[in-house]
């Protein structure tokens, strides 16, 4: 970085209120967070960075008790909140303040639609637009430590100081094309995912190799996976610090009756803390009636015609995509899989795939026609 960035260190309720009041006057502000999430289920906020076009503010959440002015700023629809690769930041805001920033624009998404690059990192974006190489030496900082060094604070300030001018350049580019509305939709979709209801009874489907289990074993895994999430949330522990995922699969498979069986593949601490509970949960699963067992998990790759239809959809995508847009932005592999599964499941109207919602709909309908022709 070529020069030092001037910033205000904000550590009192009064300072925060003043900063947020000024920020509300801006059409757009740049936002970022620094947090720690090594062993915890929820992120622990260490720092908030805010740039309103005039002042960079580094906000210390460890000393401020009244965040209502900041929450009000997040909710203020007259001021656009600009972030980069924002999904984790949104998790922080949602957990810490029960308020997502709105409206938001994500410069990583904007860059994709502007043709700069898909999933481009912030440092590369700064280099591309501003010809500045960011110093990444402070990237592994413990953001809960105090005091933070000036090097660390400069690193944090840079994340918003350069973000706003990049946003303005991207906005100018997108205003000349056809994809600004698509960008707005994509950014809104990220916020919607953060606040979407989490059905813990379906957590077992995310366990690796769950498809290898029969229905009775899946009933055990379903109970165990739900319990693990609830335990993680209650104790604020990362899931694998409660019980490792691979161990959940093994428990469902062997259905242990004694802690000695658990000790054959689990860490003694896991068994000491959760062994009796796990055995009780396994025993409780015996009360589940066969009619209530989860359905077998079928992998999409094992479905008849999967490879052929995926190839056909990719070929169609190459034909229909606009030349100024990367095909991955129109339809990712995950979205193609989602469309294929929706189609073979009978096209349920209460659960529309992403390719048939919003700006993607015209493309999704053409991809769907490929499936209709092949079945």
C-alpha cells in the first residue's frame, strides 16, 4: 500500500452515534467486518469498518454497549451498503444485531457481471482498478486482541477505503450494460439465504456418505445430526467440536450399545462429554416406526440419464448465453443439478429452482426444454 489511510477509532456510544448519523447522509457506504470463528458456531465480532466517502471509521465492538445507531444505519434503505464477498459479514450482522444491511451491493458479484472475473478476491480487484498491491501480512490477526497494531488497523481500513471507489467504477460499467438488475437480485438472494429457516431435521442429508445408509440407519443419523446442531448452538461450538461428522455416520452404522464401542473410533473427550447422550439417542431411535423412516438418499449422479442430460444442458447453455456474461453466472453446476432434481421430482410448484426464478427464468426455461425433450 502506497500511503497511510486516515481513520477514526470509534470506541464509545457517543462516537458511534455521531459516525452513523453522518454515514446516513451518504448515498452509499462501504462496510466490512473482522471476526474470529475457529472453534465457535457463531462468529465473534472483533471490528467493524465503515467508510462513508469522507471518513473511515474503525468501530470497536468490545467497548460499545449501544449499537442502536448502527442498527438504524443498517436498516436505512436510503443508503446503499457496499460489501465484498459479503455472506460471512451478513452472518455476523444477523447474529450480532438481528439486522441485515439493506439495500446491499456486493462488489464480487458486480465484478462478475461486469466481466472482471468470477469470485474475484478483493486484493485482485484493488490491483485491477487502482493498481495498488495490498499488504496481506495482517490477514491472520486475532481481531479480539487489544491493542491492535497500526499495521493491523491499516489493513482493516484498506478494506473499506478502496472498496467505495471500486464500487463506483463497477456501477458506472454496469449502468452501460444490461445486468444491473440481475446484480441487485443476486445480492438480495444472499440476504434471503442468511435469514432462511433452518430445518434441523434435514441436517442429516448434509452428512458425508449418508446416502450409503439404509432407512433405519438414516433415522438414527437424523436424530444425531439434529441433536449436534442444537448442542453446537447451545454451547456456541463449531459442529465438529461437538462430535466429528465422520463419527455421526459411524454411530448410525454400528448402532453402539456401550461406550466401549464409541471409544474404538471417537476421541475419549467426545465420549466422556457426550457418550451417554449418544447411546440414549441411538436407543430412542428404536422407537421410530418404519413408516416414519427417512426416504433413502439417492445421489443425482446415480439417476438414470443424469450425465447425458447434464451434458445436454451445458451444451444448450453455451448456445444461449449472452457473449458478455460467463456461463457460470447464468447457471452454476449446483443450479443445473437443482433444476434436474426438480424436474425428476415432478416439478413441484412450491419449491421452484433458482433457474426458474427472477432474471434467470428465460435461460432456465430453455434449459428445462432440454430435459423435457429427453424424457
